[in-house]
C-alpha cells in the first residue's frame, strides 16, 4: 500500500486496501466461533458485541484519522504508527486468561 500511495495510483491503493480488509475480515467469523468455547456461552454476546463495537468505531473514524496521519506524516509515518499500535494491541492481548482457569505456571530457568 505504501508503494501504491507513493505512486499516486488510486486503483492500486484500493486493490491493496481490499486485500488488507479481506484478510482482516476473515478473523471476524473465527472470533465468533471461538468466543463461546473460550469464555462460555453466558459471555458470548457481551464479548462479540465488544468486537462489533470496535469495528463500528474504526469504520466511522478510521478513514478520516488515517488520511490526517498520511497528510501530516506521509505513508511511511502512517504505517509506522499502525505498526506501533498493532504491537501495543498485541501486548495488551497477552495478560488476559480464560475465566475460571488458573494462571499458567512460569517455567523455572
């Protein structure tokens, strides 16, 4: 996508955006199937609703905020920011554990 943006090719940029959206959208049904197995059927609607709310907010504001970053920092800055946010999200995803389960034992070194 950086390459398409640097070239100024709207069609190529939209093609790569489609590929990114297609790859990211594939995780949504997978999350719906795994949520009841991990968190129980009592918490299924709450957890699934949280994910859908996040997609709603990103759909409403993501395009405008993304274009603002591209104008201010260029495509390289936008991708660096997106990578940093992704790493931060991955770090936040590590500590939570399945409800009702004990924490994993830390192996001795």
